């Protein structure tokens, strides 16, 4: 991955196994959603490694000891609507105290640029850790725009997490946001002429919500 110093591909055997089923065109909607949840939860273990912790005193059944807990309630998950919603619940099962923001973007067909139509995150963004979620990192346009919007609101601690990435999208984020680490379950070969990731897994939003 020397070409992409911003990218971490999480190739744990369980993730690789589940991604294979996620790709399969025969996988039904219900199972596809379950797999997206499960992969996101497994990925969050690594993506949250840098979270701050604080010491706390706790009473065990035998004595008092010192342990650690995540410092404050600072983590915010930010799915890019709509497909990013498919990754939220899996991470919340791992970190139930995390808050959830939302970013809505659509592509202007005349300029082909992302346009914001919805943005809502908790206050005091400068004091929070954000993980932006989108199952697919294709051209990188929406991901880059979402990260820019968060930075404009003061966010400084940012990570991006996807299930499948294309080299073009990873390169775009490296150029636009070299300070943001990218976590992916798989780095695929390329984009086709229509901007779909190959081999990919199809349109994640359609497969999650049954709108194929």
C-alpha cells in the first residue's frame, strides 16, 4: 500500500469471508444488510484504536482497581446518506455511546459536483472524533465533500471508513485530505466507465434498501 499511505485495508479472515458473501449477487437484501453491519463492527475495532481513554477507579467483587474507559462521549458516526446508514448499527453495537450525525449529498448533473442538501452533527465539532461512513469509495467526490463540510464546521479529528474502495477514490482523498486516514475492507481494481467499482458489489444503497 505504499502508493496510498492514507489507506489501511483490514484483511482479517472474518472480514474477507464476509466481503465475499457481500459481493455475491445472490445474497438477499436482509443478509446483505446483516453483512454490512457485521463488517462495519469488525472494522470499527481497528478504526477506533486511536480514541482517547482515561483512568477510572472500579470496584471488582474482590477489591478496588484502576481501569480505562473511552474519554467522554466524543465519538460521532457520520453516514453519508443514504447508503452510509447501513454501517451505523454495527458500530453502535460496539460503541453504544457514540453519537450519530448525517450528511446528505447529491450530484449536480450539469457540473457533476456534490451538492449538500442536509447536514447535522453534534455541537463543538472541534472537540469530537468523527468517523465518516460510506460503503463505497468510488470517485471519492462525495467522501471528499463530506470531509470538507466537517472541517468547515471545525472538525479536526476525522477518519473515513468504507467497505469497498477503488484506487481512484483513495487517491482523491489522499490529494484532498491527506490528514484523514481511510479504512477499507477491500481495495478493488478500478472504476468502470460509469463510475462503478470493479469487481465491486453493485449499488450498495439499492442492495441495502431493496430499490434495485
